[in-house]
């Protein structure tokens, strides 16, 4: 599988959610950059990412990790937290 339908949650001052068909060959950091370029995330903030396959158990998602290593199919959730 080269892409996966993934929900992205942003828990900043304003909470947002978007469902995206994400290429699993990119890293979490590259995903953040794409969201910044699309003006979905603030451009000048630093972020921490977490991933969950069910929305119940969350695991830290370092920005260098390739998404295919942590997402195996549709329905995963990436939570973005500013710090």
C-alpha cells in the first residue's frame, strides 16, 4: 500500500481535523512541511507528533520516521501538538 487515508488532528489554539490520503513513503517531518505549505499549520511553530491506529493508544512519532513504518492502512490518526 503506497497511501493511506489518515485523519490529521491539530491541537493548537484552534483545534482542526482533516482526512488526507497520505503517501506512506514520506517522513512525519515531510508531512508537517506539506501541511505548512498548504497553510493548514502555522509556518513558524515547532511541533510534536503522535500516531494512533485506533484513537485510544498514542505513540510518539519522531519527525524522521517514515510513515510506512507506523501506519499499515486506512484509519490511522496523526495528532499534531505545538510546543
